[in-house]
């Protein structure tokens, strides 16, 4: 597991929490911020996954 995977998943979880808090508190700004953070985290973790797969393929060669 690499840094991008870990950071991305942590940000994704924080974003989900903010999104749910925004829904509960009826705070559209907090919900939007959470959605953005969740998506950003998902992108970063996917990037980390791609890096990891690339590394595995290179190691096989």
C-alpha cells in the first residue's frame, strides 16, 4: 500500500463524514465540501491503486 492509497482513503472517509453531517445539520456548504473531499479522496486512492499495479507489473518483468 502506498501513500496515495492511504491518504486518499482517509480523505474519502473524512468527506463521507462531512457529507453526512451536512445532511443531518441541513448545511448545504458542509455537505458540498464533504462531497468534494470524498471525490478527491477517491481519485487519489485510485491513482495510488494504479501506481501499485504498475509497480507490480514492472517487478514481474
